[in-house]
């Protein structure tokens, strides 16, 4: 169980830190970059929730909890040894990815069809959901960078990939179901 | 023409994705990092616009459209083969850089002169424009990293370089033309 | 003394720039990444201050000033030659780290004890302080990456390490001294 009682320990003052299994690595290790960015994404979801209520707020709350499951997964290396562990690490499961897919399908069913990119922004909620979307994609890039060096749980990358599409659909919902989205006009300001 | 109808395709679940010309690369490829960060910057401009109106809002809208032109430019590699392409890719042009310069000159003409760094913040609009400024600089760093590996359109880097100076001037304008900006006092809190 | 009169010089249009001592480096040099991210953090502190007043606002103001001291430190390489310099560079000192520790201790004394991670968010101030926390950690990772290549002032990393713990305590304070913080429930949404 995670315990937080004494915040600063000074053990990380030289630039190294501990993973979930106790291994010490540099703070700029790809694994720490990956879960550190998932933590940053989680903070931005907290900003979006300042403008959310009802169903969308509950969904964002679930996503925040999921992002800690994701952090727990990413902070535990050596997943090929999971079955030998006394306490098997918490890993992302495909049902978490599928919940996002179901919700995306529900949103897509009511959204205006789209034939160009949309300028991020509009309502406050939509604007923050676009920020979530782009930071989810940054977290995905760093998780893919980690996966190029060490085996990781495939469901982790899938979750992040789906999550940015979820944020896109939700951002459009928050702009009057996409009706007030403003489209990109390629090369509109070249002269 | 960009079409967005089916959001998730699952093709990127293993960590690779397609550039604008169809080439598949890793999601943490320097090119994807560059346009992904331009997209993140675009989302922050969307946040700033929540606090903008009138001329500054129109200027920010133009910048958002430009940032998609920039993304279109960056997602198309092999610019040396542009003249052989059936449909020449959209590329940033110097008139887009020059528009920023003209607007910076206009703002500088009315701003208070400055003799130290300013603490980012003040009015809400100013605070978000400072965030735009620093994320534009992050996008610039990643675009420069890409340029170190592959030839890119020089106007793309110029645009990002000028853009962060534009955001600086605009952030000061939004603080009573710089009159309410608070200066850095070097080493003020060392004892 | 820092002078800002002509914003754009076009000298950086090819992707290189000057450090504090005049040396030219690529804009994606680890040193520029480090102080550029400290600047981004400073901008986010500016956002948090939109929701702060009284003591916490004063503390955030001091942190903003410190972050420019940090930038001044990081932009001056060759710290081993400091004593030969005509004007010794501004460097972070341990009293700045210790001030943070004192403030963390004060906050911890009144905060609810904690036995799991907390979902970032809640009040507006708390939500933005969590964003500060995660960006401080990103700045720390990039500063550690720099330290792996060149000697830097150990107080700089210590300051960033303590700063993210400071933001964590302050974020909890802004949620009714931690009483309204919502805990992570591991694996709550797996089915
Ligand atoms: C990785 C990590 C993070 C990551 C990712 C975490 C995530 N889940 O998303 C991130 C970046 C988010 C993070 C942030 C922070 N963290 Co942290 N984090 C950790 C670390 C290394 C692992 C936590 C984790 O998620 N483990 C996975 C979970 C599922 O594991 P678990 O709950 O322990 O359960 C496993 C075992 O315990 C075992 N088990 C379960 N039950 C039982 C029962 C028995 C009897 C036994 C034997 C075993 C057992 O099986 C489980 C599955 O493997 C811990 C140190 C540690 N090793 O615990 C620090 C740690 C908890 N973090 C710490 C701190 C300070 C923070 C921050 C405040 C830092 C900051 N300033 O931002 C924030 C708080 C964020 C928040 N919102 O609350 C400190 C707390 C210090 C203290 N004592 O107060 C710790 C202890 C590190 C340290 N030594 O400094 N953290
Ligand atoms: C690069 C890219 C991005 C980048 C950068 C784009 C930019 N301009 O800034 C970023 C990161 C922003 C991005 C974001 C997203 N993207 Co995207 N993106 C692409 C990609 C690879 C290229 C788009 C582009 O800008 N092309 C440049 C423009 C100018 O090219 P163009 O309009 O096609 O025009 C050229 C040609 O078409 C040709 N041409 C023009 N007219 C004609 C006419 C004829 C007859 C012919 C033959 C040719 C032709 O000449 C033009 C110049 O070269 C496309 C896939 C693709 N290859 O189209 C996906 C794609 C459009 N994106 C997709 C998605 C899902 C998204 C996001 C929703 C992802 C997310 N969850 O965040 C967001 C939406 C952002 C938003 N705000 O709307 C999907 C859409 C899926 C769908 N069917 O619904 C696509 C199709 C990729 C995919 N297969 O999954 N994207
Ligand atoms: C590093 C740097 C940054 C970094 C970090 C700075 C920090 N402290 O956090 C960051 C990324 C924050 C930054 C941001 C910006 N910067 Co800047 N920055 C610099 C740079 C390279 C060094 C500044 C610095 O902090 N020096 C450390 C301090 C302590 O040094 P100092 O004040 O000069 O004092 C030393 C010496 O002068 C000497 N000394 C002191 N007194 C005396 C007296 C005498 C007689 C003598 C001989 C010597 C001496 O001893 C001191 C200790 O070493 C300068 C260029 C330069 N070399 O000055 C540009 C510079 C000041 N920045 C510039 C610009 C444009 C900006 C931005 C507007 C860019 C943008 N669009 O975002 C922002 C503004 C941010 C803000 N909020 O105000 C321009 C200003 C152009 C102009 N003339 O208007 C400069 C001049 C660079 C350039 N040529 O383009 N910057
Ligand atoms: C919509 C387009 O976005 C790009 N793409 C796919 N994944 C990411 C990511 N994590 N970050 C940035 N860009 C990405 C690809 O080029 C895709 O086709
Ligand atoms: C004002 C100072 O900011 C630094 N500088 C120039 N470009 C960038 C960038 N993209 N990101 C961060 N810092 C930068 C240089 O050191 C310059 O002198
Ligand atoms: C609380 C946990 O956060 C991780 N950790 C320590 N420093 C950083 C940082 N700068 N960025 C991201 N994660 C970090 C370590 O794994 C630590 O144990
Ligand atoms: Mg995707
Ligand atoms: Mg510049
Ligand atoms: Mg720490």
C-alpha cells in the first residue's frame, strides 16, 4: 500500500530515484519519464474537471483513477516475471480500454460529422479537454519510447492511444455536440 | 483533404503511426514530437482565447489556423522532392512570419521599455499568453531537434521563433501595456 | 543586467542560441531544455496565482523570483571557473532550499495524514498547484539529464526536488487542509 507521511526524504537530491520494485534509476530514465507524464496528464484532467459536472465529470474521475493504475503498471518493470511475484503488480486490463471505446462510440453517434481539423477551444471544458488530448499523446509518445527499450504491458499503450481519441470526442461534445467547432482552413493566412 | 469520421482505428496500438505522406514511423519519432507539440501549443492558445476578445482574439484565431499549416508542413517529409509531387504539400511561407513581425512592432511601439525579466502572470490573459510563449519555445526546441536529423522548411523554425516573441509582447500588452508587469529582482530571496 | 528592448533579433532563426556566457549552442541543448522548462514552470505558477491570495500568493511570488535565479544559474556553464570570473554568476544557495523545507514542515503539521495517492484537482488553486507539481518534476528530470553531461550546481536539483514536494503540500492545503482530497482506489474500474 502506498503511504505518504514524510514528503521529502532528500534521497533523490542527487538525481536518482526508486521504481515501484525498489530498483534505483536516474530521474530521466524513460520509465520515469513515462509515468511522470501520466501524472502530468492526470493534473490536466484535474483542471478540466473544474469545468465539468454530471456524467462527464464522473467519467473524468474514472479516468483519473485509471491513470494511477497506469502509473502503478509503468512503475513495475520485469512484467515477464509477474507470475513469480508474491504480490502480482497491478496491470492495466483490456476492459479499461474497452470502456473508453464504448464511450467514444456513444459520443460519435451524436456528434456532427467532420471534414477538417478543428481549432482547439470554444467552451472552457472543451478547451481543457483538448489540452488533455495533446498531453495524453505526449504521454503516449514517451511510453512508446520506453517500450522500444523494455517490454511493457501492451494494454498500457492501447489505453493511452484510445484516451486521446476519447478526449477528442468529449471536447467536441462540450462544443454543442460539435456544432460550434471551428474548422481549419488550410493556408488561409498566407498573404 | 483531411477526413475525420472513425476516430479510433487501433492501427497505432503497437506504437507506430503514419506521417502525412503515409510513411510509418514510431510515435516518438522526432517529426511526430515536433508536430505533436505544435498541436499541444495550439490547445494552449485555445485556453488563452477563453480570456481574449476583439483584436487579440482574432489574432490568436489566425495563429491557431497557422499552427495547423505548420503541422501540415512538418508532417510531410522529403521537402526537396516537393516540385515532383502531384499535389505540392502545404508549406509555411515567410509572409506568415512577417505578419507576426509587423504585429510585434506595433505592440512594442506602445509597451513600456523593459530592463529585467518579468514574472509571468498578472491578468488571466497575460498568464495564459506566457504559457503559450513557453510552449512555443518547447515546440521550437523539438523542431530544431528534427532539423538536426532531416532537412525541414526554414520558415517553420522562423515562425516558431517569432511566435514566442509575439506571445511575450502580447502578454505584456495584456498587463496594462506592461505597466503592471512585475520585474525579477536577481537573488532577492537568498537569505 | 538583463536588457529587453528589441525582442526579435533573427539570430536564432537557424536553431542556435546563446547561453548566459555567450557560448552558442543548439536550442535543443540539454542546458536550454533545462532552463526553458524552468521558464515553463514559472508560467504555470503564474496561472496558479490567478487563484491565490494572501500568504500563499506571496510564497508563489517568491518561488517565481527564485525560478529566475535558477534560470540564471543554469544558463551559466563552467561553474568550476566561477571564482576566476570578474562578475561571479548568480547561483542557487541552500537557504532557498531550506526555506521550502520550513514551509513544507509548517504545512505538513496541519495536513490530514495520507495513505494513498490523491486525485489531482478539487479547488481551482489546488488543481493548478498539482500542475505546478508535475511540471516542476519535468523540469527536474531535464535538469538531471543535463547534470549527467556536465557539472551543475547541486543546489539547483535540490531546489527542484523540494519544490515539487512543496507544491504537493500546498495543493493539499488548498483542498481544505487535505480533508476534501479524494484517494486513488487501486484497480477500481477494471470490470
Ligand atoms: C511510482 C510512484 C509514483 C508515480 C506513479 C504512481 C502511480 N501509481 O501512478 C507518481 C509520479 C504518480 C508518484 C507521485 C507522487 N509520489 Co510517489 N511513489 C511511487 C512509488 C515508487 C510506487 C507507488 C505505486 O504506485 N506502486 C504500485 C502500487 C499498486 O503498489 P502498492 O500499493 O505498493 O501495492 C503493491 C505491493 O505493496 C504489494 N502489496 C499490496 N498489499 C500488500 C500487503 C502486504 C502485507 C505486502 C507485503 C505487500 C502488499 O502488492 C501490490 C502490487 O504489486 C512509491 C514508493 C513505493 N515503492 O511504494 C512512491 C511514493 C509513495 N511516492 C512518494 C511521493 C512523495 C509522491 C509525491 C507526493 C511526489 C510529488 N511531490 O509529486 C506524488 C504524490 C502524487 C499524488 N497525486 O498523490 C513517496 C511518499 C513519501 C512519504 N512517505 O510520504 C514514496 C513512498 C516514495 C519515496 N520514498 O519518497 N509516485
Ligand atoms: C499529421 C496529422 C495530424 C497532426 C498534424 C496535422 C496538422 N495539419 O497540424 C495532428 C497532431 C495535429 C493531428 C491531430 C489529430 N488527428 Co490527425 N492526422 C494527420 C495526418 C497524418 C495528416 C494530416 C495533414 O495535416 N495533412 C496535410 C494536409 C494539407 O494534407 P491534405 O489536406 O491531405 O492535402 C494534401 C493532399 O490531400 C493533396 N490533395 C489536396 N486536395 C486533393 C484533391 C485530390 C483529388 C487529391 C488526389 C489530393 C489532394 O494535396 C494536399 C497537400 O499535400 C492524417 C492522415 C492523412 N494522411 O491524411 C491524420 C488523421 C486525419 N488524423 C486523425 C485523427 C483521429 C486525429 C485526432 C482526432 C487525433 C487525436 N485523438 O488527437 C486529432 C484531431 C485534431 C483536431 N484538432 O482536429 C485521423 C482521422 C481518422 C478518421 N477517419 O476519423 C487521420 C486520418 C489518421 C488516421 N488514419 O487515424 N493529426
Ligand atoms: C538565459 C536567458 C533566458 C532564460 C533564463 C533566464 C533566467 N534568469 O531565468 C529564459 C528562458 C527565462 C529567458 C526568457 C526570455 N528571454 Co532571455 N536571455 C537569457 C540570457 C542568455 C541570459 C540572461 C540571464 O539570466 N543571465 C543571468 C543574469 C544574472 O546575468 P546578468 O543580469 O547579465 O548579470 C551578470 C553579468 O551581467 C555580470 N554583471 C552584473 N552587473 C554587471 C555590471 C557590469 C558593469 C558588468 C560589466 C557586468 C555585470 O554579472 C552578472 C552575473 O554573472 C540573455 C542574454 C544575455 N546574455 O544577457 C537573454 C535575453 C535577455 N533574453 C531575451 C529575450 C527576448 C527573452 C524572452 C522575451 C524570449 C521569449 N520570447 O520568451 C523571454 C523573457 C522572459 C520574461 N519572463 O521576461 C533577449 C532580450 C532582447 C532584447 N534586447 O530585448 C536576450 C538579450 C537574448 C537575445 N539576444 O535575444 N531568457
Ligand atoms: C492523427 C495523426 O497524429 C499523429 N500521431 C499519432 N499518435 C501521436 C502521438 N502520440 N503524438 C503526436 N502525434 C501522433 C499521426 O501522424 C496520426 O496520423
Ligand atoms: C532568451 C534566451 O532564451 C534562450 N532560448 C532561445 N530559444 C529558446 C527555446 N526555444 N527554448 C528555451 N530557451 C530558448 C536563449 O538562451 C536566449 O538567449
Ligand atoms: C514518488 C515517485 O516519483 C518518482 N519520481 C521521482 N522524481 C521524479 C520526477 N522528477 N519525475 C517523475 N517521477 C519522479 C519516483 O519513482 C518516486 O518514488
Ligand atoms: Mg492515436
Ligand atoms: Mg527566440
Ligand atoms: Mg522528489
